[in-house]
C-alpha cells in the first residue's frame, strides 16, 4: 500500500515588508490582530490539506486556545480576513478556513516533494448531504405471500429514522456544549485578560464534566464575577480573582448558583 502523501508544511514565508492585510489587522486590533493572523497561518500549515473546519468543535476550540482570543473576536477577525481575501470568503461563509495565497506561498515545498499542491476544496462537499438509505429485503421468496417483505421495510425505515434522530441529537449536544464553554470563557476573558492563557486547561476540565454541570458553569461564572466585584472594590478588574481553570477544576461554579445582584450600596431597611 502506498504511503499517504503529506499535505502539511513545517514552515511558510514571513516577509519583512508586510502587506495590507497585516497592516489593517494591526491598525484595528493592535498586537492581537498580528498574533492572531500568524497563529492561524501556523495552524493552516500544520493541518492536513491546509483546511480548518470551524464547524468541528475540537478544531475550533483548539484554534481559540492557540490564538488566545475570545470566540466572538476570532470570528470578527476571520470575517475581516475574508473581506480582505486573505482567506476564501465563500468557504468561510460555510465555516471553512482556506487561504489560496497561503498555499501558493508554500508551492516550492510541494514542488520539492514532487507532488501536487492541495487544491481548493469543492464548496459543495461541505453542504450537508442526506443520501437515501437503501432498504435491502431479507426475504428469499418475495413472490410468496407468507414471506411478505413489508414488515422488513418498515423495520428498516424505522431504524434509519432513529439513526438520523440520534445523530442529530449528538450534533446538537456538541454545538450546545461549544456555545456553553465559549460563553463561560468569554466572561472570564472580558473580566481579566490574564485568563486567556488558561483556555486550553479549562477546556480539558470542561470536557470531563458531567452534562448537568456543564449547563451550570455560565450561571456560576456570572454570579462569581459579580460577587467578586461587590466584595473587592479595590480590584474591579479581577487581578486577584480565580482563573477559569481553577474555577472549573475545583467545581466552584456549584457554589454560585444563586443570583448575585450588583451592590449599589442601597440599604432596604434604612431606605438609602
């Protein structure tokens, strides 16, 4: 059996004179924009076929962990990169990150390997396809009334429908969990940027949590942060607050399920 052709690279050109893409990213997002773009390029280089599928929760969370930015900021910068033609706009609209310019810049690598460069993915291959399920009769004598194939067809069709429903539920669960973690981490990231470095560690803990606890982390984070602000008036930016990794690892969110309101200093008994 022939060895699979390698479609990753160990390096890519980093030109001294940057173009408009990097200039605009830096102008709008400062160092975050600069670092984000080159880390995305690194990921493209190390990913087979130079394709990143953001619809895949594992790939998307890894990108966020590597780039150290929030979910919303990552999508905002990728939207801009698509408008600037740094990544393919049509594919990004489907959640696929692909850069024709990037692949062309590493053309020499594939030339030296004497193999063809990865080609731009066919956009139709990323649309969900629902192939018809072929129902195969198990009857050996379909012409005989006592061996009617009807029950077998109904049973097979039921299994196909059940399989589709189960697949849909699994996909929906993965999407919901991705949104839960993104919302949770964004709360900590917005509270204090120091928390960005803990994303990968926090994600690892999150994955191992039982589902019922996963659904409580956002509420716990909101209440913890508000409680911290109420009780640490000299540290409203959370320099000494718990980081998201420890918050999950120590199951602290379970202690913050009761709503914590903003402390305005108003005393209901005194009336002021």
